[in-house]
């Protein structure tokens, strides 16, 4: 499943995996929210509620899309977060990795500001 993530000055395509979380998030689209940032992570609230899946983890890769059940939130990881010990992104607590950006442009993602609008829409 393909989606486009649009910020005010930047957009990027992503793949959503065929997992319970991926299907739940994809089923909620389109989503329009204001973003939050936490280090090199962009996140925003969702209304879907799914449990942590087998394989949920805090250590993720740049470009991973994660579902954080505590908010719940859609998370875009592109570099270190405040709990990282190196360059690898680390979530505040385990997330379901449900997708991946098709390209990771760290500088452009880093220019997305707290409170900026985001729209996520299905491409398929």
C-alpha cells in the first residue's frame, strides 16, 4: 500500500506494510493533523487503536514509520531522538513498525516544524 505524506513545503511517498497495524492506519486515511517533533522524529496523533505486535521494538531505522500506542501516534523516524545513544533512531517505548519512507531526506524532514500541518493520503 502506497501513501503520500505532505507537509507545507515537502512531500514524500511511503510504503505501508500488510500487517494489522498497517491495514488499520491505511484504513483511517486520509489523515490531516498538526505535527510534533522529538529529536529527529516527527509524530502526530491517530484515532486507531491497535495492540503492540510481535516484533514491536524501540530501536528502529531511519525512514521507518512506527505506530506508538501510548498516544496513539504515527511516527516518522529519520535520525537520533533524545533517547538515542548514537545515530540510530530510538522510540520512547516500543512501536509497531508498519511502513517505510521510499526516500529518507534527513535535511528536508529536519525542516518540518512543530505545529506544521501534515496530510497523509492513499496513492493506491
